[in-house]
């Protein structure tokens, strides 16, 4: 080992400029390696910051549209909340159907609020079922269905059945039809 070191020192004494250049080249190579790593890290960080900035600019430019969409959603939620039925309010729930009966000139001979299925713990709404028996002309019954579907209450028709009616009340003679309906209205328990 000493022999190798002696040869290196002898070479260094004979060629000091070459050794200095070689040492400088090695030191500059190591410094270059660390500088390239630092530059790559800074480039990655710059790209991340640029992407975050572009995302922020996109959010700022779409904020007006998001506010408009939020207002529309809040209006829809308030519309839904305003038109929910309350399961315990039998008189108010029945009155809704009687108002449509009065407007459409059908005869509502049977109206029952049925027992609803329990809603899940995470579900604040409940489907409240009703059974109805109506008599009237075909046009009156279709008008009643139209008023149900386009009215403010949120409901779905689960079952319907048309049959020949007795003609008593709203319809006369051969034009009389009967309609049995099962309807579920969205409401609070």
C-alpha cells in the first residue's frame, strides 16, 4: 500500500498541474452531480406549484358558475322541504287530495293513509302511502292524475286500476269510470 502512495506522490511532484486539474475535475464533477439533483428537485417543485396555481385560477374563474349552481341546489332543496308531507298530519294530507278532487270534479269516495315502512337511520325521509278510490269520467280521472303528477307534492303512483264505475256523484251513466290508486308521497316521519 505504501508503494502505491509513494508512486502517487512521485507523480504529483512530477506533474503538479495535471494532478491539480484532475483533482479540480473530480471536485467539479461531484459539485455538478449535486447541482443537477438540486435543479431536478426545484423543477419538480416548480411544476407542482404551477399545477396548483392553474387549479386555483380555474377555481377562481369558475366560482361564479359554482355559486349559481349552489344557489340552484339550495332552491331545489328548499322546494323539496316545503312540499314534504308530515306523516302525523292526517287532516293536512287528506286535504291535499280533496283540493284536487274539487278542482277536477271527480268523486273521491275512499281515501286512506296507509302505514309507512320505517326509514333507515341515515334517511330523513319516508314514503307515506295512500290508497284512493275515485269515480268520474275518463277526462276527469286523467285530469286528476295530471294534477297529482304536476302538483307541488313529491309523489309516485305505485299502483292503479281502472274499472267501470257506478255513475253516482261526479259522473253520469255509461261514461262513469272508477280508479283505484296507491300513491306514495315523500314526507317526514
